[in-house]
C-alpha cells in the first residue's frame, strides 16, 4: 500500500514524487517507458529547445563582438555536434533523475497506469496492481495536427519530430506565431535557415496574456534578423517540389520550403486512464476538472499540469503537484493560481510575464496604472550590448501588483522578483524602495516601481 | 534658495538628484567638472569594467561553442575597438544624464563644493554661493597607493589609470585578490594576457562577507583559465627589466611583468569640503559619521556612499541618498542597512552575496542552518553550459533569512529575489513555496529553500 501513486513521470510527476518523499510519503511513479521519464518538457520540449536557443543566442552575440574588441573569422555549423550536446544534457537529466529516485527508494513502474478504482492503479500491460491512498494524475499532453497538415516527420514536422532533423534545413516554413513558433523561428534563423513564419491572427504571440508591445518588439527584431513574417495568413495547399515543398498561402503567395514545422496546439492525455469509469469529471475540451487544491471530482484522486488546463507549462505542473500533495497532507496554504504562473518565451528576446496585462485588468474592472522603464538607458544592459526591451508593471489604484511584463535580457530570471512580491501581496511602494545593485538589470524593476509610486519623470519615448 | 544642494554628481549624487526632483524638491548638483559627472563608478569603475567583463565572458563562452554546433576559426583582439565600445557606453550614460538633468531643470554647477555654513555651499574657484535648506555630501572616494608602489601610469597602474592602456599587456601582475583584483585577473586573462595575481591573505576574496566556498570555486576556475595565483604573498621589490619590470615577491620568486595593477584600497574624499570648520564629525579613518537616516552631526547636512563607510558600492550610495532625502521630507521608513546591500563580483564567475555568512551569523549568536543547492543539476544552467556554482541560503532557527550567497550564472540578478524577501522579513517557508519557472536558474533558490524548510534530500556532494 502506497501513500501516493503518481501516473506520469514528467515534470509534474517527478517534482511531485520528490516533494512527496520529502514530506515523508511512500510514493511510486508509473511511466510509459524508461525513455519518456522527464516527459515532454525534458525530452522534446523546454530542455532541448532552451539548449538550442542558447546556441542561437550566442551566434547572435557574435554580431556585436567587434564592439568588445573581438574580430571573428568565419564559423562552421554542425547539427550533429548540436544534437550531441543537446542530447547529453537531456539524457543526463533523465538518468540522474532515475538514479536519484532509486537512491531515495521511489520505484518507477514502466507501463500505462490505469485507474481501476480510487485506490488501485494497474500498470498495463503487465497488470501489476498498485494499491494506494492517493493518486496524482500527471500524464501531460500530446501534439495535435492542424487540419490537413499531418506530421510525417519527412516534410511536415511537429515539435516531437523536429528533434530528429539531421541537418539544418535551408528553408523552413513555421505554422503558428505563438510561443513555440517564435522560438523555433529564432533558432532556425540564427543557425542559418531561411524562415517563413505564418500566423493566422494579426500579431505574433496573439495571446491576451502578452502585451501588444511585446509582440511588436519581437516582430521588429525577428524581421531585422531576416525572418519573413506573414500575419493574417494560413496555409492553403502544398505539393512536393524540387525535393521539398511548394506551399500556397491563403493570400495566394507561394513559398518554397524544405520542411514545415507545426507550432500549434496540444491536447491533454486524458484518455484510456480509466477516468470515465471512475467518474473523474472532465470538461468539454477533455481537461480534468480540479479545484483549487488540484483535487478532481473523486476526492482522493488529484491531477496536475497539462491535463488540467490549456496553460501547459512544466512549472505549473510542478507547482500543482506540490499543491495536491500538501492538500493530501491536510494543508491548505498552497493553491493553484494561474495568475502567479510565470510565462517565459525564449525567442529573439526573452519575453516574460506574470499576472494581468493592462487590458485584462481593465476588463476585470480595475482602475490601472502602468509603469514602463526601457532597458535602453539601463547601464548593465548597455554594458552587455542588450539594451532593447522594457519592464512593464501594472498596478491597481492602491498600488497592488496586478501584473508584470518584461522583454529583454534574462527577463525570465528577473520576473521572479515580481512573482514573489505578488504572492506576498506586497505593493509597488515596497518594490520602489528596495535596494538594487548598480549596475544591474534589476534596477529597471525598481525604476518602474518608482515611476508608479512617486510619479513619472521618464523622458525616453516608449519607442 | 534651494531645498537641496548635493555635493558630488556620482552615483549617489545623481540618483539623489533625480529622487529629490521626483519628490518635488528644488535641487542642484555641484561636481568637479563635466567629465567627472557620473563619478568613479561610471567613468572608471563598475561601468567600464562590466563592459570589458562582458567581452571576457563571451571569449570564454567560445570555448564551449562546439557543444552548440558552432566551430569557430581564429579571432583577433583589438584594444582600440574595445575602448571605443566601452567609451561609447560611458559617454552616452554621462551625456544622457546631463541632458536629462537639464530637461528636469536640475542645474549642475562645476567646481569644488565647499560648505561655508550649514545652509551655504560655495563653488570654488568661481565663488558662486548656493543657499540651501539641506546639503547632501556625495563626494565618493579616491584610489590610494600601497607602500612604495606608487602608480605612475607607465609601469604601475591604479584602477583609474588602467583604462588608458592602449594595448593588452602580455604580462600583468595584479596586487590584491579582492573584488577588483579577481575581476581584472579574469578580464586580462580572457583577453590574452598572462596574469599573476598576488594576495597577502590565504585566500582570494578574503572578506568575511564571502563564504570560503566562493573563494575556493573562484580560485579553482581562475587557475584552470591559466591565472597564476600567489597567496600569502606580497611584492618585495621591482626594477626595470627588458622594457617592463622584474618583480621579486615576498617568497623570493621572481616574476616578469609589463605592468603592475594595484587592486587595493580607496580612501574617502572628505578633505577640503569645509567639514572640520562646520563641525561635521568624522571617524578616525576619515569617514563621515552618519545615523540610520544618513544624517551627519550637523542636522541639515547628510552624507551618502563611499565617504560614510568602507563598503564602497555605487548602489549603497544611491540607496543612502534616497534614505537621506526621505528623511529630509519627514519620512523614517527607509534606513541605511548594510545587511541588505547586495554585493556582486564579476570575475570568472558572478559571485553575489547579501546578509551574513554562516560564520558571521554564528558569531552573532544565531543558531544557523544552511541550504545549499548546486547548479550542477539545474536544467537551465546545463542548457546554458554554465552549471558550475551554487545557491547558499543561511537561516536562523525560525527560518528567518540571514544571508544568501550565490556563485554562478547571473548570480547578481538572481540575488535580488532574496534581497526583497529579506527586506520584507519573509521566511524560508515563503521562499520554498513560491513558483519558479522551469527551466530557470531561479529554481535553485526555491530548492535551497525546500532543503531548509522540508529537510534535505540532496545527494549531490557539495563539491
């Protein structure tokens, strides 16, 4: 009898297992196979993409190196070396986790975990039965196809298949200007591909979480780097051509491409888990319904991560796993809270956000004020040759922090300061009076706070 | 009649002027000349050094580029290009500030500001008299020589003169393994110089603020990069030799060097300001005595930054200027607090600290616990190829945050999270339950918090 069986050893599952162990629970993991431990994020998502993105970022850095007294000659690119380096990181994280689980005596059972009743998980096909007090579902999500665009791993790739490329394509057509699309557009472009990025809506990152400013900055820079952005456009048809594809877009334009990459939606893995039989409720889109403590409609069954909402982020899954486990232990101080989830995009800029945009806040009835400080005059950003971007803080009339949006160097790390303060219900007054190292990028956060708390003295035009 | 006259337009002075203006005061600045606006930090300190350090960091990055599928050919170095880039940043910050001050109608009077009485600053040599309600002294510090080592700008340089070098020296001897010494050792080494680093004490960064771990990590890496570190050693004598110098060390060893760089102490600029005549008290080392509100023994005269203590950091000056001005406005919520001052060193690693080390805390009678998490298994650090280092958090028995010491990528920005939480008196409990993006370097902070709050499950050896 386990205290907890976790179905799925992706980000939510493995973080949950470690946390449950820390908290003294007997915990077991069920995962499809040894190669999928770590889930989508580790094996085909954020980890390999951030690796390649770091390479892309350094290649971009080359272009400014003469300012630092370094004149580079030519350089050669090698996909096989890139893959080696990338796989080394992925495999080492995966194997370390397995060894660590073994060390902590957390068993990982390989197979499909199916709920037979609220206290019984069966591992298919072996039929091994695990009895448990609690269950945490952490089965993640899968790529989906888009209309007639069916990934074949030869000409049309989804984000699972793209990692098997053996060479840099000379021409890539990317479908979808969301987070995934703009990340790959940047990476392929810096590694030398010609890139066409097709987006149905009228801007990149067309999510209401992302301020328009971020979309505009990003589009401008991607264009400057040579990415061909086609907004309000979709793919109409395509045919084999010259060893690649000839693609006709909705506006009639024709584009040649070696490959098409689908940077589009994902669906939750909530089928064949026995949920229906057990009465675990799902919504009309197939997401498992959970309360603030990640608890499903069956009280001892919890769920976290991609199967619970379209906000499919590894750390959301990790956090929700901890929320669920704390609740199993009778605690109620941790709760799911999408508003505190940091969202970070790694494209030609780092684009980080938490909480509400101005527009969202106004829609919710807040009287908002916004403090914006550009990195253009931030001494550390200038020293690093990366002074494009901004910190944007949204507060209500009382100065409560409603949201923060940072575009620029190390935005993702910087954002955490504001995440902490939002969670602590500290106001912009506090932020404006903290101490910031000089020179540091963080100073821009303090200055945005000063603009809000004491009134603006900025003269820099916003763009 | 001004509300406030600030003597010195360095970091403390100009931040203070902007803040006073924000708060509605009529403020004027007095500064020696147009070229020294911005003070030591901007013109000869942190700003030019962080610029060169960024170049050094990128040169180091080259060595790992093959892992990212990028094979570099050879590269050429040019001091004149480096200087151009560096001076462009420095001059642009300086000129922007002057234009900004003009735009805000904050006058800058050039000359030496001398206090004639508590409400009168005279600008020498013009004799212009400025009447004012309050005075803020922000005159900074100057380099000092070391025994017989008198900087001549030809063979022996101080940190003011070093920026005038027209070529990279092929052999540099650096005296002092403190912050300045280890920063220049890294920079010169990456730009191709042979570097000998001489330190009197038995470790690099021999400050009690810095945990020994940080010194050890840094020494190991500097050695790996080829820096020749000589501890428990000083310079005994030197003589001209072969166009350069032949230096004899205290252990009898002989070292050839083109130049010697003195990375040693500074003294406060507290002379010839009229302080003695006015009765502004100084301590035996020449620092102006101030209370928690940066107020001197003459109630309407305040002082900030390098003239107030040996902790000579630009942001400490900036913060203290704001503390002083708030106090002039009748507020008491901001106070000088050395314990909350982030200290960041940019050498072969970024080394950041705030608050107490374990040893310091125990000396003060705390029962301490320490949470250490290595970057070695941090996925973002692995992706970025920079997984050396650690986050080290010190708490007392109740979990109150006493200090934090981070060595590794972007340590300086990461540290700010902990600075905020220490200032808010939030405990490690809070830190351990915050949400951290995955993958991010910040996760290591949360994990250090978990180690402390829930007990350790780390199996990675500390070194």
